[in-house]
C-alpha cells in the first residue's frame, strides 16, 4: 500500500461529510425562507426543519467517530470538529426560530422575518460554496467570501436595530412586541453563527497554506 494511502485512508471522506453538512445548512435556510413567506402547514414545516437539524447532529457524530479512529487527518482535528459543529449550530438556531414561531403562535410572517430569512439564506450559500471548494480555493477567494458573510451579518444587525426600534414605536400589544423582538434577535444570531463558520474556514486555509 502506498505510504499516502496508509497515512490518509479515505481522506476525501472528511470533505464529503463537511459538504453534506453545508448542503444540509442550505436546505434548512431554504425552508426558513419558505416559512417566512407563508405560515400555512406550520407544524409540518417545523417537523421537516427538525429532521434537517437532527440530520446535522448525525453528521457531527459521524465526524467524531472518524476522528477517533483516524491516525492522521487532512485537516486539523480541532478545525474539523469546529467546522462541523459551527454548521450544526446554524441549523440549531434555524430550528429554534421556527420552533418559537410555532410555540408563540405567531399568526403571520412579517416583512422583517422575510428580510432576515433572505440574509440567512445568502450567508448559508456562501458557507456552502466555500466548503464545497475548500480543497482548491485560494486564500484570496476565501477571504473575499468571508467579507461577504461579514457584510450579511452587518446587514442583519441593521435589520434588527431598525425593526426593534419600529416595534417600540408602533406595536401596542406588549406581548406581541416581546415575542417579535425575541424572534428577530434569534434570527440575527443565525448570521453570527454563519460568520463563525467562515472564521473556522479561514483558519483551516491559513494552516493548510503555511
């Protein structure tokens, strides 16, 4: 057996697992988009997003199992774990938002929810595209995509600030105000976690090119 095959058995499997996780993130972001356009079949959509979130948990578990068995990995072990967990965190927060919409019995989506969902979807796509090409991307391209996610995260901050200020000006129902404010804050957090994932990707790229 060639030395490389002995040292890096099935090294491509790690990239495949990460790609499966990032694709799962995009699927969750798409469902969030669809949900914020229409609350019909909310319980069924909540169930579907829970299934995607659970799938993400299983992918993280598979990474851990392979890391425990591996002698050498193509990416630093800690970075592999961090990236898989960061992607899973995105899914966790997407589900948390949808679950709260369901539990709080929010009657209809708002323009702000749709704006957040669009921003989340764009950030998830950047994470997914970067992970899919992680093995061959230059540091310049990765940094450029990271800047896009930074911009989307800042955009989400602006949406949050504007929407919360508007809530306090116009919303007369205190309970509704509290529910929406909390939902908006949780939707903004999703873009923070997308930024965290891109930061891990940058670390991986810097180490691999050192």
